[in-house]
């Protein structure tokens, strides 16, 4: 897409809208307030775990940031930038009310050259540090200078930034103002992502209908966005229709796609469908080593978690804002990130679960314990086991670990079974409880 492409005009800051905040009543303790916050956000903020790399969602999803927001990065980081280059000048601006545009103009007026790759790198770093107003000004400079050849991803990033700075309506107007040739799959997906971030279901569904009717080629990310929205608002029954459309368009699912699909089925205890999906994954030509790990853990989870038998689903809802399907969804997130080898995300998902007021039963402990063992994180697995054993409200039973040992054996994961055996032996479980059987 060259510089000759018609470029839509930018949206004025005057078109932005504000979102008010309600102050909470009462003065809860720090611990209870943290637990309540985690409980409320556990499922509603599920989307942040599925954020594509180029659309880094603010953790306060959907709330446009004020242009006078406080500086997010530390002074130590800012003060460490001493060089007099363009990036240094922009990062020294600190306060959002100061203009990155002015810094760019001064840089060019001094006879310096600016490349589009340099601007992209600066914009990316600004987004990582949540300096969205300055990043948007960088994007504006790129759009307004005809000598720059923009990519579709530049427009997609701009839509995400406009959502964060000015709000979803401004982003929508910008999208509508783009010429048709500039509205490709990344741009459509960026707007869908913005709708989903603030849970505008009707707008997202209308856009998805346009996507279905278009001749644009999309990848799995677009469909993952729609499924993540449905799961985050509890409309699990709509997920299969997204999968049907994905298959109709011959789009190859990725591991995130399968995880969302499986989570939706597991959330309504449709375990037969879960097993069919796992079998489909097994024969998918795109299968990778991480997919094998995922299938192993998912098989262990549904086999040992009693998901197929509602009579054994003894999840106690200490807080009615958290339901069984939400916990199952987070368990499958842990399984997903184990398949991806992403321990940091595993830790984050587990922390979210623990901060809630929900009682965690053997199902979630089996999930996190087996995940750490699969990744060879023996110390972390030992800590989980100790925590599980010591919790006064825990339903820990040595027989559960015995079944986990057997499950590892059946899957041929003898090394992982050995790790668990060692951990159990160190905690004085009898040898009779540690026998591994094979299929």
C-alpha cells in the first residue's frame, strides 16, 4: 500500500468522549478489597490473556485514558536516556500534555532525517509503556506525511490507539473514513478488537457479519477475537457458530482457537465435544510440539477433573460472581500457556484465581501442578503441592495424586511421573500410594 493511497483525516481530540468512574462505598480491608476486585475482574478481563502482540490492551480494558494521566514509567528509566536522538527527546517529554508532534517538528527543522521504521519502533515502545497519546501523535505524523509508505498494520495500530485515547466512537469514525483498499484483515480485526474490549456485542456482531460477507482473507486471530468476546460475556453457546464460519472460510485454527473452542465446550460440560476437538487437533496438519503438550494436559484435566459427571462437580461458589465455567476457562488458560511454554502467563492466571474469593478444589490444583511438572518446574510444583496439602478448606487426597501419576504413565510421560513421585516421597507419602500403572 503506497503513499499514493488516499489517507483518512484524523479525528480531533474534541470528538473524544469521557467515561466517568463510580467511587465505591465502604472501607474494606486491603485484602478483602483485593479479593473482591479479583473476583469481579477474573472473567470479565479474560481478554487480556488473548491480546495479540500488536494490540496491547491496557489492563483497565475499555476505559479511555485521560490526556493528563500520570506518567507510568519510572523516572529512573527516563533519566537513563541521555542521548540526543529522536527517541530520547520524545521519551523525555514525560507528561502526556507535552507534544510529541512538536518534538518531531523541531528534530526535522534541525536538518535531521526521520524514517518510518524509526517512527514505528518509537511508537511500539511508547505503547509498551502505555504512553498512548504520544504514540498516537507519532501515528498521526506518519499518516500526514505522504512520503511515508504505510502498511495495513499502521492503520490497525492507529485504530487501537484512537480507542484508548479518544474512545471507541472516534476509532469507528476513523475506520469508516478509510478508503476500502486500506481496510484489510488487520484493520477489520483491530476494530473488532476494540469493540470486544469494551464488550459492545451488537457492534462486534455487526462488524463480524461484514467480515463474513467480505472478500478479504482473514486468519485465526479475527475469529479468536469474536470467541474471546463471547466467552468473556458468558455466551458460550455462540462459540461453535464462529468455528463453523472459520471452517467455511478454510481458515486454519491455531492453538488459541482450539483452546477457546475447548473452553467453551468444557464450560457447559460438553466433554464428548472436548474429546472430539482434541482428536481433531491430533490430526491437524499444523500440529506442533506445543499442541501435543496441550492435548496431554487437557486429557489429564478432563479425565481427573470429573467434568463428565455433574454429580462430582462440587465447586463451592463462595462468590456468585464466579461460576464453574469461569474457573474451567482459567484452568484451560493455564493449559494453553503450558503448551506455549509461557510460564509467566501461567503464573499470572494462577495468581488471578488465587486472589478471588472462590474456593479452589482439586481440579485447579491438578491443572497447575501438572503444568509445572510438564515444564520441569519442580520447585514451583512442590510449592503448589504443599499449598494444596496445607489449605484447611482443601479437598486434597493422596489418591488424586496417585491418579495423576497413572495419567502420566498412560501418556508415556514417565519422567514427569518420576518428578511427582519424588515430590510425594519427600512429603512422606507411603510407597503404596506412589505406584505408577500403565495402560
